[in-house]
C-alpha cells in the first residue's frame, strides 16, 4: 500500500507524534510505501502558531504534486483541520481518507462537522465506544482502535545516565509519573502534577518509596516555570525524588523499573503512556475522567488515589495485564477500506 500519514511528528512531545512514528516504522518494515506530512517542524523555534498553521494549509498542495496515495490517514486535531482536509478530498486522486480521533471525539459530539466526517471513508476512534456514536451520527464506517503500537526496540541508551541510576539503584519501590505544565482556566494543572507530589508526600509517611516525575514540554513561560518551581520546593532535599524538566526521552524503558505509574489527569484521550506501562507489565492508577484501557485501576477522589496507590505498592492489590499492540488491527482496517 502507498500511504500518507498527516500528523504532528517527533521531536514534538505527545502521544500522537509517538504513535505516528511507530506506525510509520512498522509499515515501512512490512514493505509499504509510507510518507509522512508533518504538522510540526524539527526546529523548535518554528513551532509557533502561525508557522504551524501555514504548514498545515499547504498539505493539500503537497498531496497534489505527489503520486497517488492509496490511503491518506489524518491525525489532525480540531474541527477546522478536518473540514479543510475533507474539502480537498476530490483532488486527492481517489485516495481513501481516514481520520483518527484521539482526544476530540467529545468535542465532535457537540459540534456540527457533518461535511467533514461524511467525506471520510473510515473514522478510527482511539477511545473505546466512540465509534458507535460516529457511525450513527455521520453514517461513516467507524472502528475503535487504540493508538498504541509497541516500539520494535526498547533501548535504554536514550535515557540519561542520571535518570537510569535513579530508577535502578536502591530497593525502594518506584512511582513513575509524567505530564506537562498546563494551567488553562478550564483544566488548571491538567496533568495533576500537584496531585502527584502530594500523593508521594502522603505515601512516604507510610512506606519507603521514591518518585520520578518527568515534566514534558519546553520552553515554559514564567507562570509555568513558577508553578513547577513551587512544586519542586515541596520535595527539596529529598533524595528519593527526581523531577526532570525538558528532557526528551522515551518512557517505555523506565516502566521496567517502576512499581506503579500514576496518571491523575483532569481530562484525557487514550493516553499512550498508560498503554505503554500496561504493555511493560507496570500497574497503572488513573483518574476516572475517560475510558481507560483494560487493566487500569481507576480512582474517583483523593482518598481512593491514596488508598489504591498504597495497596498496589504493598502488593495488597493486583491488576491483570493483557497483550496490547494494535498494529494488525490498523492493517486490517486499511485493507477493508480499500476492498
């Protein structure tokens, strides 16, 4: 198959970028002719709102000047981008158009986007259960396929030595967490960084533990910097806590050493990091703000967050792990849409 993926790409931080990179790699390994139209720049200084929008708007022109694709698979957020791509579908030399909905299915339920989604040949929903609504609302074939593909090679060499030393040394159980400093009015502290620090402070009164918090996203503005600096002050001088900022590194190798992965987000998409943890047999404790992958232990309030974390760390609670690699399901979806 000749396939075009339209998506943000690495080195941009985010589950969509990682999923696209892994999908592209696996497709090429299987002999498919794969091209990626990146919605982000490799040069961080160019990744501002206006340059990124200009790059996106040029996508249909780029497609027109390339040989016909069998499939154009779009990982584009928001309503405008979907409408824009769909508007040009008749110019794509008969290519089948696929949209993957990562975290925006809830928004699409409330907004009229019929013209865009009805032009799609297939809608892939990363959240289980969303495809039933999409099929009913837009009359387009829809399937639930989580956006997770396990990387071919799990390489610890990409992890800074200081981080590897922290997670490997000592016998204290490790809590692993990650998230950006997002302080919007609707979802203040979106990734629950303060909740993570406060969970650690409560737990360390009951048992010996250590915490690795990977803060993603750079550069941060002054407000974001102050926020994370104030959190760091709460654990200042604690050798059992490591908070990394601005380090681009994969999480998968770290899950080998973690006793627990926590994700206390205020809202969420499919959460690639959760699936990575489960695939590496690391227990996951997450907030009940979205449909979580099978095997995730979900909490509803601060007390449950603490009690469940303590139970998992002390082996008083156990979780089940399932094999979870959805590459073959994607291939099947591609083949069905071309049939």
